[in-house]
């Protein structure tokens, strides 16, 4: 069965994470996400409550980041961030693993750190995407993280923050799809910048993509599917992070 526009749009987490975005640009980005009917808006934590208000009554979900972008926050701070994000209306939380502890091989610490956020989120009926930041890791690290996230019941594993030295690659995505359990989905970030790539990652089993070029990607999808373009006047910069 051929994919529909909605199938593609609901793969997109529209990224509004660049530190230089103004409030006007953040609001415009939320409205763009509504117009294009994406899956979620991933926004700076301080603006999450307003994002939740803007998205109310739509099926676009408000989401934000935890321990972002370096993952080095203390575990109790990540837990508190998750609690606050839930209070502010966040439905999906994108948390960064402690990269230092991953590279040090301290897997018990890594698992406890991830579990702290998952416990808070799942108790509130929210979902968690665990960011690996693959550009700093070897395959053995990525595989072990997939195993830990499967054991802990993470909802997604995610390649990147978009602020590291590299983003999603097809090789990493294929590796992650192979090594997670059936209940864990895979999210690409930092590498899906056009409709052709969105189609390609969909074919290998990726269900979400963090994107700042949402408009370009989905305009191309609509054109390919023979649909009318969406009319939307956006601010000068409504992107950032991927």
C-alpha cells in the first residue's frame, strides 16, 4: 500500500531548538507544524508551555528535550527536567544519554540514567526518545544502548541531537533497527533534509525524523503525491537543531 501525505507528515518532529530563535520564530514554527500536520514540535524547554497552548485542539504533539544537548546533567536533574516538561504539557521527551558514561563503559550508570526519565514519563502516560549521539560512538556502544533501551521499555531510540559532529546515517539507522526489540521505534535526526531521504529511511523501518527543513520536505511530498501546496507565511527563521 502506497504511503499517503499523512503517513509522511506524521514521521516528522519539527525541530525548534536552535538557541538563536526568537519567540516570534518559535510561535511561527509551531503554526507551521500545525499547517503541515506533522507528528510533533520539539521545542526549547522554556517555551514548551506556550507550545502546548498553541498546539491545543490539534493532533500535533508538544515535545521537548531532556539533558540536552550533551547528556552530562546529573540523573536527578534529568528527572526534574522530565517532571517539569510533563507539567508544561510535554507528550514526548527526547533525552540524551550520558555520553561520557557510555564511552567509559559504565553501563549500570547509563541504564539508571535512562530509566529515571522513562519511569517519570511512563508513569504520566508520556513517551521517551533516547538520544545516543552516534557521531561519538562505536557500533558496540550503539548496540548495547539499543539493548538497554529495549530492556527499559523506551519508546524510541534516536541517532543524534543535531548539535554533534554528525547526524543520522543509513548505516546507523539500519544497525539500530536490527538491534532494538519490536516495541522500540527508531528516530533519525541530523540527516533527513529532503523527501527522497525521508522515503529511504521509512523503507528501512524508521518511524520518526527530527527535521528543521520540514516545509521543504513536505512540500516535495505533496508535489510528488499530486497535492496542492500548503499556503503558509512563516517568519524568517523557524528552524534549528537538525
